[in-house]
C-alpha cells in the first residue's frame, strides 16, 4: 500500500469517528509527529549547554 493509499484509508476511518473520540486521536497524532527521543534529548542538552532553560526548582518549589 502506498503512502497516498494509507492516507486515504486513514482519512476514511477518521471521518467515521464520533466527535468525542477526535480529541484523543488528535493527541495521539500529535504524539506521533514529535521528533524521536534521542533528537529531543540532544536538543535539550545543547540548550542547557548554551545557558537556555529554566531551573526546575524555580518552577516546582514544592518538590
């Protein structure tokens, strides 16, 4: 099955979903679109090394 055929099949299924299921599907699709974890970790380490970011203690003083 080609990518185009898969997209059409997915769209058909999405169009048949009840509205109350669309929010959870949107969350899942958003999750799938995220960069892989190793890439996110590398970007975070680079940001920390550059001095960007916020100390977690400033955000969570209750921990």
